[in-house]
């Protein structure tokens, strides 16, 4: 049997921490809700000033007020996708995955032999 070389796990392959992911999702949600507030304010200003082409702008603003919160909730509850380079080594087309770096059979593991007789 061919012995596999020890492959250390690189920290660059580690995913972002849960706190970092949560913070970025919260920021994205707050920004998208800010866009919704801006749509409400713009819609109120358009109606108040009786802007030209009101029939065009009002449905666009209303669509923004309805679509943005829905997207914000979906994106806030979604995990970021896994990087392709992290999965490239594990799933090769038509091949089975390699054994983990630290899983060696008993014969392949380095071990000490203690002899009881002098």
C-alpha cells in the first residue's frame, strides 16, 4: 500500500466565523431596509408634489417597497455559498473522494514496539 503524505489543514480554507457571517447579514438587511425607507419617502414626495409621469414612478416605488423587504429577509436568513476551491479537491468528477489526511490504517501509523523480554 502506498502511504499518504500528511496534509495539514490550512487556515485559509477555513470558513468565516458564525459571528462574522451574522454581522454581514445584519448589515445587508439594514441597508436593504434603508432602501425601503427611501422608497417610501420618494413615493410620498412624488404624490405630494404631483410629479410628472406619476403613473410610471408610483408603481416602481411601490414595487420597491414590496420587493425589497422580501429579498432582505431571504438574504438575511441565507448562508454565504461555499467557495469552489474548498470543494474542488473533495469532489472530482467520476472519482471517489480521497481518504482524510489523518486516517491511516493501523499498519501505516507510526507506532512504538515495546518488547517485554530483555
